[in-house]
C-alpha cells in the first residue's frame, strides 16, 4: 500500500471530472425534478432570498430547516439576475454545476478512503462505480439535502480512518468538522456521530478531543445561523427532531411503512453486483461497515420511510465492497481489455437509466409548462389544478403573479388569472373550459396549459 504522503500528491482529477460530467449530464438530460424537496427545501427559499418571491413550504413555516443551503444557493441566483438571466433553465444550471462539483469532491474522498485501505486499483473501481452508478447519479447534481450531505460524510469517514491509523491531531479535528457540516446539510447525519466518534473513543482516545472540537465548531455555527435566521439557537434542529420522533408529525402526516418496505427499493437503487463482495467484506469489517449498519438500523427503525433516505447507503456499500471486488476480479483473471469494453457499456447504460429511461417525463413536462407560462408576457395569474407539491413552484415560473392551487373551477371566470395548468391532463371538460373563455395553449404529454381568450 502506498503511503499517505505518496497518494496525496496524485489526486485523480480525471475521476473528479468524470464524476462532475456524469452528475451534470444526468441533470441536464433528465431536467424536471427528482423529488419535490429539491425545489421546496432549496430552490424556492433561495429564489426568495435572491429575487424576493418564492413558495413558502410548510417546513419553512414550522421551522424544520436551517438556511445554510438556500443561503449559499441564493448567491449564484443573484449573480445570474445581475447578469440579466431570466430563463429559469439558465438560472438553475449554475446550481446544478455547483452541486455536481460538490459531489465530485465526495468522489475524491471516497477514492482516498479506499486507496488507503485497499490500494489504488480498488480505489479506482470504487470511484468509477460511485461516479457513474445511475441510482446515485439521479440525485448527484440536485439541490436535495439527502445527496448534499454525502460528500461531507465521505470526508468525515476519510479523516476518521486517518485519525485511527496515525497520530496527527488535524485528522480528528477535520473528521469532526466534516461530520458537523454533514449534520448542517441534513440532520439525520447525526446517526454517524455514534460509529465515527465511537471508533475514535475506542481505538485512539487521544484523538477524541480534536474530533469533539471540530464537531462543536460546526454545531456552534448552526446555533449562530439559527439565532440569526429563526431568532433562537438550534431552533430548526429542535423542531426537526420533534417532528421526526417515532410518533411525531412525519408519521401522522406522511405515513408509516413496515421494516421490509425498503427491500425492493434498495435492490433497485444499489449496484447489485457489489452484494457478493459486500458479503465477503463482512469477514473484515471496518469503519464504513459500522456507518452502513448504523444508518441502516436508523432508517429501518423509523416508521416513516422514503426511497431518498437510502442514498447514504449507496457510497457506503461501495466503500465496503471495493477491496473484495478488485480481489475477485484478479482471482477470476478478468483481463483489462474486457474491462475497457465492459466499463463504457456499463457507464452508458447507467447514464441512460438515470436520465432517459426513468419515468421523469411528467415532472419534466410540468416544469416546461411553467417556464412557458412564465415567459408569456400576457401572464397575469396562474391556476394550477393540483397541489403545489406537484409543480415546479415559483422558481420555474420566475414571475411574481398570483397563483392558486387545487380546486380551480370556482376561479375559472376570475380575470386575475390568465393561464391554467393541468399537470395530469384536464380535469374539467373541454366544453366547460371553452364556455368560461379558455382555449388550449400548450400541451406536452398529459400536461396542458390553457389560456384565457
């Protein structure tokens, strides 16, 4: 195994570039949105900070989120506005580019962790799998907290592993600070404090103060941020934990699922060829295994479940499996020319599965419909025949006009509204719309926009 000093001078920037290109490419091809939270937890509040308008989702009324991500995203939006950008498709591109670069930095930390544990061959395999796996690439450039916290988690893992191997005080400090950043980006990252902090306490207790100081610095930053934005230190963290307790608002408002619910979903998201080397790796468990099973237990025990909650398990599975996978390839004498053919085929299929083949067309069409309406100079108000969770919000409309969601039939004759969006096709008969003065103006797939004559 190469020394840390030797590996540090050979940063695989090609892997960084590949990771960025895949993440950005998937977002540009798929467009639309992956999950409502990427809009209503990040884009909408960032748009409000930058331009003064944006939907206010319930989290921003109940105080469950901190303002770190929206505050950071608002700066590129302000810059785009100052440069004269008005098309939301252009405004969102720098945000996707920044998120893709952030995920690419996470790929480098993943690479370094595996290299220092299993060698450079395993590190390249792990990095390429992580960068190009469709189940992760779907989310990689998106402004969603479940994905944004992962690079910070991978950094914390890397620095924690180094702190366990060598007596360098900065490693533990960096590990704690990176974990604190992961927590700021996504509060469920608190789960990882147990395996990471516990490993340092058990195996290198002298490094524990540095880990605690690094973590405390970022948690202190959260207190300052919440005090400045919500008026009270740890306001968002306290409300988040109260809402997500086992019998709290998450279960009452969004339902509960049995423990086995994640089985088929994880099979669809995870790189299944890694399951065999993952099983082999259990003979030699390490820090990544502790994080994997700690987080798996947490998401299984919590009654409310969503597929995006599984995202941190994907890089952790890769970290655990890469060493055994590369040894299997060597033992089975898989030749490099075969890998040169199989690699591009796999990457192309993964990219297509993450962007073209998955059923994002409806969301893409809704976003395109809102952009079309927002660019129409005659727009004075928008009716949406659905809840606002089924739309792209004001970010993609990018116009400060009245919007009414849900039951819109009573407002059909209200002259304040000039456009009517049906996300899943007209729910009001065409003759009734025509009689109320509307005509079909835009259509793509099941999504239609009608305009007042």
